[in-house]
């Protein structure tokens, strides 16, 4: 169904709000964030971050999705404070080894490289939390998505919590619809926000272990040819090294940040997350139809400020 220009504009506004809200969740100092936070103290921070991200994504396009996901996982556990970067110490067990993150999150080495370059030009000025936020934005833009001005001034956490990261706050590919909605609502995000933010899956890859159930057991919610294609690289039997085999999330334009993720879902050619819920009679989930018609979904999805 074709959308009127006013409908498209309304939908885009929904997604913009989703992004702003994600940047602010759990941030006690969010009122202090500013696009000009480093304009005098470290004006070269953006060039420093972008140069490293550009090199990393040029070497491996998947890294763009990994850096974006790293930011998302950081924000969902006690806010966007960089705590996901912290290694375990004698006083706390951090988030890196929690099940939602262990052997899953990637890009820590890229963040380390960015931080080293930033420290070389502005020692002791830019927080790691801000580095992660800028890197997420640059990843999207480099892969053809929208560019936005990132509000900065986050303070780095001095501690991290394995238990917090493992408490169920991070959405799982195995979650039910009601569970997903609850997890986003707990962060102050609506079902519409959830659908919008899922557009981040237009880039990146997923492991066989995360989509096996969908491609083998949910025959009513997946295109049969697409399922067979995924099964070739993901055997039914679990517990082998092939659990770590990966597949692109957007099979049409895997290295392009666009709206085809949504169109794939509508055609039942998605690996996980909202694919199985598209047939649910829920008007908010049917927002997917609206989203799929918009050319640049992430002025919408990830303008997380």
C-alpha cells in the first residue's frame, strides 16, 4: 500500500524519537549532553574516531554492525556509560563475559584503537562512552546510512556488573513478543521504538546458534527457500563448532545501511527477531509495513542521541 507524504513524515518522526530516547536511557547526566561538548577541548575527536572506524569497516564490513551492537548492549545495561568495555577486576565481574555478550560482542579492539588515537591528540579529555557513541554513528554513515550530530559529554562508569548484564534486560533472539515488548518498555521505549530500532539489523551477521530454531522449526513464519539456504550453513544438530557459523542479517544488501531488512521481514526472509511476529494481529507490529516503504529508515532507527 502506498503511503502519503504526511504518513511517511509521521513515521519518520516516530523513528527519530526512538533514536533520541535510546541515547538517553539510564543517563543521569543526559541534560548535560551537547553536540559542542568537545568543540574547544578536543575539536579533532571526530576525525580521529572516523579514521579508525573507516579503516576497520573497509577491512571488514561486518565491523560496522558489531560497533553499532556494542553501543546498544552498553546502553541497555545501566545506560550508555561505557561499562561494557571494562574487564573483570578484583572488585567486580564485568559485563563482557555475561551470556548475552560472551563470545558475541565484537569490536573491543577497534574501540581500543580509537581511544589510543584520541588520547594521542587530546589526552585525558574524551570519555570511552562517547567514543562508542561516535563510532556507532560513523559505522552507520560509512555503510550508507544517515549521518547525525552526536550529543556528547557522557561520563565513563568505573564499574560494571555481570549480574546486571545477565539479568534479562538485553533483548534475546529467543524472546517471545511479549518479552521483547517488556524489555523495551523497561527502558522507556515503546513497541514502535522496538520495531524502529530493530532496523539496526540491516547490517551485520548472526551466528547459527541464534537462528537455528527459526529456520528449522517455524515453517509458517519463514520462506521455505530462504530457510533451506540458511540451513545449508547451519545444521539442525547443536553443540558443534558450526554453531558459530554466521549468516548475513540482510541477504540482499548486507553491507548497506538501508530499509531492506524490513522488506525482508515482510517477505518472511529474516533470520530472527521480529520475523516470527509479523503475522501477529498487532497494529504496532504492522508498523513494519510502514517502515518498509521509507527510503532512509534510520533517521528513524539509530539517531540515538
